[in-house]
């Protein structure tokens, strides 16, 4: 399944959620993004320390 199809399905599902669930979903997405950024920073720092 292509990314475009996945995005479309996800958006369709989000549109069926009540507002309170959308707020929870937004918080969860923010959590995932923060976790991803933290992981990238950690791996970058590890690579820099190995280079030194």
C-alpha cells in the first residue's frame, strides 16, 4: 500500500473521531515526534563522540 493510500485512510479515520479523541490523538502524535527527535539527537551525539 502506498503512502498516499495510508494517509488517505488515516485521515478518513480521524474525521470519524469525536473532538476529544482528536485531541488525544494529537497529543500522541506530538509524543511520537518528540521521541523520534530525541532518538535522532541521541544517535547523532553517539556518532560525534565516536568520531572524536
